[in-house]
């Protein structure tokens, strides 16, 4: 066997082992580095005060201490993650890394604005903000995953974890926002206004996550009362989600605009949030327009769009609703009321109205499917099917 092949066979398992245990290896190297740094400082200085001065003045020592602080934060984050989330799904890990990288690079622009305020407490505040943001992002992804679970949904342990996490996140957001606002009022506009803005945005995100979690709980409870797995879908759930997103965009936009005006008044144009202001404003305006179009399209919808007749249904070669992919069936005749007189109003139905409706263009769909479609698009679904 060639020498190169023998070398590859021996090195490849070692490389794979190092990759699998990279956190352990990083921890070991960081521990050795800080141990050597502290030992060297103790050897050259006789008391604690002089050791602290030496470590704070040496650039190499500060770098090693900062690296070890980041390691402690990373290990603490992993512990908290396992407490509240367990193992993360690959999609959650990927999205977390992408968000962290984007937020850190975007924050570098903010540091240029507040460079005079940048010191060790400012760096520690930013590290804690990054830590808290990560758990807001993970909570948002996990609630999105919960919403996609079929009945009966996640386990009781999941709900205990999420309820505890929401309580902690809300408490942190409120305390840190009050602290940043109080510091800004006392010392004037400075670096703390950045943290006030970020924690206000996190509160809007926490409100969004909590509202969606509550909505999912209501949906599971409703399904339990209506047959479990066979329960009809919740007709108005998508509209509630729409209103939650609209309210979140409004709160974020108001926060960004206030921060933007304060910074442009005292420091100049804040390039780091121009993109956030633009995207949030565009999202909010788009949702408002969609809401207006939806309300116009669904106003008196049951009366505006006639029920499909027997002749129209018989003329269809395929009675499948292209939105839900289920067969469309005509609604039966109204039940007779007292004295054999047909009831003027249909009885209560356990689930969405599935009456076939005919659009002005001639296409026929379930009433509920058409309404759900109009929440997202204000045009005939047939044009999107081909």
C-alpha cells in the first residue's frame, strides 16, 4: 500500500475526532491559555491589585480573558439551551448562526457611532444582549415548529419549558429596557440608547411569540373539544396570525423610527438601522394594503358570491377544489323548522363553511378555501395553479 494512503487512513479518523470534539478542544486550549496568563502575572507581581492592573493593561491578556469570557458564555448558553429546548434541530442551528453573524456584522456599524462609549461594560452589555437575542430567536423557531405539529401537539414538558422561558425572557426584557432608559435619562443620549432600542424590539418579538403560542394552545384545545385528529380546521386562525404580525410590525416600526430620530439628531445618520427601518416599514405597509384588499374581497362574501347550482356542478368534469384538493359537495336543503316551514338560517356547523362558491370568472371553490386564499392573494386561485 502506498505511503500516502497509509497516512490518510491514519489521519482521517483523527481529523474526524477533532471536528466532533471541537468545543472540547477549544475549551481545553482556552483554559490552558488563561491558566498560563494568570500564572505568569502571579509570578511577576506580588499582590492582587498589581495583578489586576497588569492583566487589564496587557493587550494579550485582555484578549485571552475576553476569549475565556466568550467560552463561559458559550457553555452557559449550551446549558440553558438543553434546559429549555433540548437538542436543537439542524434548521434551528443553521438559522441561529445566520442571524448571529448578521446581527454582529450589522452592530459593527453601530459601534462606530458610539465609539466614545465603547468600554468593558458596553462590551459586556452587548454580549448579554446577544445571549438574550439568541433565545428569542430559538423560541420563535420552536413555536413555529409547535404550530406545525398535529393534534395533540407537543408534550407537557414542552409547555413547561416554554412557559418558564417566556417568563424569564419577559422579565429580562423589561428590566433591561428600564435600566437602559433610566441610564439614558440620567446621562443623556449615548450608547445606552442602543440597548434601549434593542430591548424594546425584543419585547415586541416576545409579544409576537407569546401571542402565537397562546393561539396554538387555543387551537389544540379547540381540536380536543371537536374530535381530536378529525377536528375541522380553525377558520379564523390565519387572520389572528395576520393581526399579530401586523401589530408586531407596528411596534417595531415605531421603536425604530424613535431611535432613528434620536440618533440622527445627536449623532448623524445611523446607517446600521436604515435597512431595518426600511424593511419593517415595507412589511407594515404591505400588510395594511393586504388587509384592506382582503376586507374588500371578503365583505359580504356569502352574499356576493352565489352558491354553485346543480347544473354547474354537473357540468364540471372534476369537482376537486384546487385549493384544498378535496371534492366539492353541494350543501343540502335547509332543515325544516316548526310546522314544517324551512328554517331561514342554517343551523350551527362544527367547522368551516364548505359550500361551493362561484367567482365572477366562473371558477368554483369551497367557501372556506376561497376565504383562506383571499387572506394571502386577492385574485382567482386558478391563475396560480397553472
